[in-house]
């Protein structure tokens, strides 16, 4: 039987500690049986009936649980079998898909559609690249905007905080 | 009395020691077998892809039907036999015989498709069971009796072991590691749920990515089959390589087999002629000989020699193929017209040691090391063991045996700027790149020599025996060399030949190198003129057909001129 330590956890410690007492706790069945027997005023046979009843209830509970477990295992087995079949079907479909893209099937389909491979009679000859990519980059083009316009733009930018004057003048 | 007691005690102790110490391992295992159950969890075998990640092999589930005759009542036998024969197409009388036997277990049919299993299941035949098995399914090939790339891929037997080709060579990587569940059982063979369980998940096999191109492979198989039939040949093979990496692009044999039906295939067909057989390469070897002589500084393409059509070496008179006096010719002419005397003179000019070193540089004195199972090679004798006549015949490819992988890798040295690219089929194993690809390539000959030889091989196509391989638009951009060698039987050369052609294009920036070998061709009319069996009549047209497919599929354009 389980033993329980009574009430010191979390409690404020007393100045004078009382000597600890251990009490043997009674189980639920014992307590319930005693209370029921007291209230029903059962004799010895009554006690036996209650005991047998409790056992029968426990047995039924066990049987129900076992049946549920058995049913679950059947379900698992069925689902595993189903999964295996689905995987097999998936493999089969995968093979069909891969086969459909196989060169043999592609050619067969093409032939059935009246297509055939034609060997090109001529090819576009390559030509030398006209641009020499190794030449160093030249200087960037000179800014052709008049000086006065640049000065105005600088002033306007400084005052107005805008920076699109130059762009606007080009349109 | 004491002695007798001691002897008896000693006997008992020794017997105890025998059972408890000597026999401990065996008895412990027997005890474990009674209460321990060990279930193996098979690993999923890795898939195989081509260079464009097109899947070449798929794992599929197949079914085997078995019967337990002792569980079939006598009255049910007819129903069971009828059901099995109607769905599986097996002989009903045979099934009845099996059912009437005292056996506990018998297979009715193995490895059939899911559709049949789906028909069989609803019949609920007593004593009949279905067993699931995994099977490798390969892509269809050029005909119903073949699968794509059967010779290079190999197959997987019913025990799950790779046989031949890549499947065998990469068995460990593809197969993975099976897992297991180990648990305890009670007397009624029920699992003790709260007992000690050991569970290890299987490690699935790794996928392989090959350098193969499925489309080119198919085109090669088709062209080869047509060519072998046209030439009335015994067999033929095609090998195509990426010149820069050494990766095999196509590996075709004819006749081939159906890897999906290996158990009904003549085992002789499993042997792969590309890597499993050796042949005498004939004049293709002149590319190696002349490259070596140029490297040694013994000749140049313009060196002029006198070729009277015959040369005496080591007591033998060795002739050119046409037995004609060609007079003064340069080495470009020698290669273009495949003159044996010229090759022998080049070998003599560089000397035996240099010639042998050159064979080593081109990888012809050791196996190619390709990652395909069962490579076969016949290595030449040591340099000091070869006679003068052996050196002479080896210079034009007779009396020296190589396999096709060795020969193609050797010629590819010229296409690859003088570097030897190790031949391989697998580019990636799982996520790991094949280490061969990460190693620097060995410089076999100088780039200058390779360029000179390329120019000479271009002349073979433009002015020599390679004319039947010319592809429209690439006439100036092809390099090639024919080879024809007589097949020896019991030490005597016969009229049967190996006819071959090797070439690459575009010559200056090759995209592929291809070798075609036809065995024992009997070209129409060859009984009157045996030269019709030559490489230019038999192997070259096949090379041309496949090269055209490559040009179209890979969008290859000629070099600018």
C-alpha cells in the first residue's frame, strides 16, 4: 500500500516541532466497502457479494480494454497492409511515368503521330566574335550640361532639397 | 578410493567445463533463438539516374504466391487449383499435384505484377498466401527483348545482390544497410511488450547519377543494332566518352538482353564485350604509336619515309594492308592511308623503350579502372620480354590486346589536349562527387603533340579511310581513324576481323569521343573482296549515324574557319 507523508511540505515551520506521526492510510476499496457495508448493514454474504461484484466489474473493464486493444491492433494491421498496397501502387505509377519518358516510348509515340527525326542538311557556321572583350574600358563621356544650369541645379537642390532638376531639364 | 573419487570428480568437472566454457557460445545462441525474435528490415535500394536526372531504374513491388498444402482441405483443392490457374495462368494439374503432396510450403508462381495479386486476393483461397518482394524495373530498350543500357547497368538478382555492371560495382552504396527489430517472445510465441527491444532503422541505399545520356544511349543502341544486322556481324559495341571528364555518355552492346527478365536470359549475353572482352585494336593503335614518336621527336607529321609496302622485322616479312609500294610518303599520309610499314618505322625511330613508355602513358599497360564490374584485360609482357616482331606488330595494333575502355581512353588523350581523363560511369554517389573527377588529369603527351595528331586525324576523314564518317557541315571538323584487325584462333590469324572506327568532333573543341567495334562482320560481297569488312564500310556508318544524333541532341556547331 502506498504511504503518504502528511503535511509538512510548504508549511511554515513551527517553533516547537511536534513529533511526526505516521498514519496507515486505507485504500479506496476498503473505505468504500466499509462505508457501504456500514450503511447497508450487510452481513458476511453481503460482503462476499460486493467483493464478487467488484471483481466482475474489474473483469468486464479488463475485457473491454483488451477488446479495444485487439481492435486497435487489427486496425493497425489493416492500415499497414493498406499502406503497403498504396506504396506498391505508387511504385507502379512511378515506373509507368518513367517509362512514358523513356526514349523508346517517346520514339514510339512520335512515330504513331507521324513524326520522324530529320537529319539537318546544313548547320549555321560559327563566326568570330566582332567585339574585343579584352580591350580596356575608355573614359566616361563628358557632361554636356551648361555650367550655369549645373549651378542653378546646385542652388535649387540645396534650397528645395530636390535632386531631379537635371533629369527634368532633359525632357 | 581417494584416487577413484578424484578421477570421477575430474570427469564431472571436465564435462561441466566442456558444456559451460567450450560450448558456451553455441548453447547461448540456441537459447536465444528460442526466446528472441529477429526481424530484418530491408533497406530501399538506391535509384540510378542519367546525366539529365532521367531515372533509369525504378524499385517496384511484385508478388509471389505460395501455398501450404496441409492447410487446404481435400474438398477445397479443386477450387484452389482452379483459382490459381485462372489468375496466374499456371498449370492446374501441377497445382493439384502440389496440393496433394505432404509439403508444408511451395511457391506457385514468383514475382508477378500487382494486378494479378489484386485479382487473387478477393478469391480468399484457403492455404494460399501472397509474399511481397521488391524488384528493379529497367526502362524499355530498342526492342521488346531488351532494356535500355542493360550491359552497363547490370541487374539485381532475387536475393537483392547486384550482378554485372554498375549494379554489381556499386552494390554497397546502392544496397544500403538493412535494419532490424530484435524482441523477446514467450512460450506461445507472443511478443513480450515490456521486454527489451532493439530497433535499428535501415539505412537506404544511395542514388547514383551517371554520366550516361539516356537519349544518346538509345540512339547508339538503335544504330548499332541496325548496323550489326546490315553487316551480318556476330556482335558490336559502341562507347562514347566526354573528352574533358572521361565520363561515359553511351555504352551499347548488341546483342543485349532484357534485365527485367534476367532469369529467362541466356547467361552468355550477360558478358559485356566492352569491358569484359579484349580485342586487337588494329590501325587505331597508329594514333598512339605516331603520337609517341612525335613526342619523342623521332618524327613530325611532315617527315618523309620510303614505304615499299613490306618490312622485314625479327625474321618476319610484315606487309601493308594493300601490299603496294607507296614510295616516299609523309606521316600524315601514313595515318590517312593506314600504312603498317610507316607505323613500324615510327616505332623503330623512337626506339623500343620509348614506345613502351608511350603505351604506359596512354594507359594501355594496366586496367582502365572503370567503375563497372568485371573488367577484363590482357596486359602486354614487360618491355624486355617483348620480341622485335611483337614491337613491330604492336605498333599497328596487332598482337596487343586491349578492351574498348582502355582504347577509347587512350585515343581521348588526343581529344583532351594530351591529358588522360580517367574513364568512369558514375558522376555522383548520393551527394558526393566521384573522387576521380576531382583529381588533376595526367598529362600523357604535350598539347602541341595532341594538336598535331588531331590535324593528322582530320586528314584521315578528309583524304583517307575515314571518308564514310563525314557529317554534313562538319567535314572539316572531324577527326578519326579506322581499324581492322584479324581475329586469331589457336594462335593463327583467321579471315574474320574486328572492324572499328574511333573519332571525335568538333576536332578543335571536341564534345565527344566515340569508338565503334564490329566483331566478325560479313558485309554483303565480302566473300569476294574481304576489304568490304573493313572499318570504313562497317563501323564508320554506325559512327556517323550516332554522331548525327549527338550533333542534333547536344546542339553541336562546327568550329569557325
